[in-house]
C-alpha cells in the first residue's frame, strides 16, 4: 500500500488580496479629519476669526505661496540632474589635486540646482565613483546654498536688500570650501563609511525621475509647511518683546536664528521667505539662518548619518555649524 503526502494547504488568493480586519490607512484618516472639521466648523470659524489667528493665517499663506514655485522648480531640476546626468561626468570634470578639486566642486554647486535632500545622495554617488571625499563634501554643502534657484528666491524674498544674495553666496561658498579643505587635512578614512548604492539603480529613467520627484516633494514640501507654521507662530503668538530682546543683542540674534535653522529643517528653496518674515532680527542673524540651514539641520544630520555613517555625522555636523555661524557673522559684518 502506498501512502501519499498531503498536499500543502494553499491560501486562497482572495484571502491574500483582501485580508480581514480593520486596517489603518491614510484615506480613512483623511475622511475622519474632514468629518471632524465639518462637525466642529462653528468653533473653528470662531477661532479663525480672532485677530491673532487672522495674522497667523496671513503670514503662513504669504510664506507658503511665495516659496512654493521655487520649491517645485528646484525639485524638478534636482530630479533631472540626479537621473539624467551621469555621475561619472563630475569625476572627469574635477582636477586631480584635492586642493584644487575642493573649490571647483564648491563652485559646481552654483550651476547645479537642487535642495539639500538631493545633495546628500549625489555626494554619496560622487564618493562611490572615485571623487575625493573632500571635494564631494564641498559640493554637498554648496549645492543647496548657492544654486540659481536658491539665489533667485533670496533676491525675491529680500527685494530691498540685494546685498543679501551676495552675502549668502560668499558665506556659503567659503564654508563649503573650508570644510572640504579641513576634511582633506584632518579627516580619516575610517570616519567615512562607504555610501550604499542609490535606491533607483536598475530602474528606468522615467521611474527613477518620478520616484525622485515624489521623494523630494514629500520631504521638502512637508518641511516648507513646518517652516511656514513656525514663522507665522513667531510673528503672531510670541510676544514682540521677547523677539526684540533677542534681536537687539547681535550675538544672541545670530545664535538664535542659527539654532532655529537647525530645528526647523526648511528646504533651501523656501528658507529665504521664512528668513525675510523674521524682520525683527538684523540682516546678519538672518544670514546665519540662510547659511546654516542648507548645510546642517535635523533632517540633514539623519541623512548624512545614513549615507556616510554616524561617526562621520557626529564629527562633521558640529564643525559645519560652528564654521557656518562664524563665517556668517564675518561676512555679515563686511557686506550687510
């Protein structure tokens, strides 16, 4: 007598495709929020009619609407560069001597639009392709701070202070080159972990392009909203006396806005409009906000740690912050 093995139990395809039980998903959350707004529309309307809230909404909408076109343009151009421009092009274009490659890579940021969210993976790709880390790090710091989109947005945000554009360009480029040279002199190979491969390797150009666009829009757009909320709150809620007390002390003003840039983590295409709204503070303090933010903030620290290793980020971030604050104060004293 022969025995046959029982066939393995197969899961019904319908069970796999339509699992039972309640699932937490974003459409359900959105529907619940809309219903809550409808139910509470009376109290919400009364709250929004208060003078403080009207002032808050005015500043929020102004900052968001002014910054949004530059954010979208920067994201599109960043995706084009990341997907369609071969990384090997940058390796061939840089001088072989590190001392010369650093300023060339720093200046390359002036012609390659993109936000800081895109500069980290591009810098990682440059290191993988053999570019000296010092030059890649100079590009990482300069690209989101001195590219055409950012400088144009700065000019639009500060129409009465055109010198702010030159000050931002000079301070950011000097910091980027100084950090590149500093890494070349003092950096150690074991501090820098080799970056992983890009997540879009092996995909078609179209898929990679729209994947990059979606990633940058979700990240940069979210941080733009947070930055607009913070700027509106500072203008409408925080007592004016507090802001004037901080703004009247030059050292405290610079340190306060530099720290605020780290905490807010605003995309570089939008930060100029937030800085312009902080009119209580002197131009030098707002320059520190614009120089520090694209180089080191909370999201950048996480991205740098994920790309190059936590040991690298723990050394690189404090040095960048310190040098950016000092350079902002120096350039601001000369140009502003």
